[in-house]
C-alpha cells in the first residue's frame, strides 16, 4: 500500500465528522529500504494495550519534565533525552514489559499513539513481510478511527453517543534521518512530548469552552482525544545511509 493511500485512509474520518482536527508534522522524509517492522499490530488487535499505562508512566513523566523545561541547554536536554532512552531500554528488557513497547498502539493516559512503517517503495513493511491487511498497522489505525467516529446505531445515522461525540485531535508525524519506530528512538520520544503538550492544552481549552465548543452536540465538557500517528521509515539502516549519501552527493 502506497504512502498516499495511507494518508487518504487516515484522513477518512474528516469526511464523517467536523469534530476532528488533523495536524501534520514532517521532519525530513526520505526513502530507504529496511527489514521487518519494529512494531506489531497483532499485539494491539488481539489485546488492546490498556494495561501498559503504568509501564509508560515513568518515562511519560520524565518526557513531560524535559519538554516543559525551557531553561535546559542543548547539551542538558540531550543528556536528559539519553537518560530516558536508557530508561525505556531497561524497561524493554523486562520480559513482561516487552509487548507494551513492541505494540503498534500505545495507550497513554493523555493520548493514543499509533505507528505505521514504510519501505523505500512506499509499501507498508508488515504487508511486504506477509502480514494480512486485517493484522496490519494500517488496519489497526483505520479500525480505531472508524470505531471512534462511527454513528451510534440506536440514535440515527448521523448521531454519535456522548463517548463518540468526544471528538479527536489527530497529529501525524514523519520522523527524520536516523529515526525509526523503535521505542528508544529519540524522534518518537520527542513526539510523545508534543502529544502530551497538545493533550494538556486540549484539557485547558475544554475546561474553558465546555458546552460552547463549536463541534458536536453534547451539553457537557467535551475533551477531544489526542491521537498521534507516527509514520516511520528505516532512516538508520545501512541501506538508507548508502542511499541518502548518494542522493545528497
């Protein structure tokens, strides 16, 4: 499946509801080959990762501290980021935690984070490796968005339940060179800081606006759920380095 087809599927929700805000963050996208995916959609499809929030909690708190401390110098911020990477690596090496870091859907207290990985031909890596579409990262994302935005069967075709009327803020991120979908990747860690900031701003906005929010019909406070989608490619593979060096030369 081509990258443009993913974008069309990911933005499908916008045609169904005005309660969706989509942002795109792009950091130097390039094409490179790679092996099998780092993330596993089947883990999330079989067992939604709701029990991983405690495992994510420590690193989430540290990410929040670094992201919100603007007094840190570049070297201090880099040092703190490396400490978080080591922290996640240690957690990953605990056998019972591994699925939480390998899943293609991370459920955090303030946001959802999905991963989808592509090769240099624009093909979904897990599909190239033989995964059925119904067990792929793209299917996982599409299914989540459809479930969040589908009409409430008991209330008419255009009406959603109060929970579905929550709305979504969708943030799509494409990492840069040397990046990947690994849990310890610095791009991914910093993207989590962005999602945390958006979630906090959303919470404050919802508290201020309440039922006056311009979209939806609920008369209660409606805090839109923040959904991050990281579009990953093998920016640190040997093939990528050879390819990108040739391109830049």
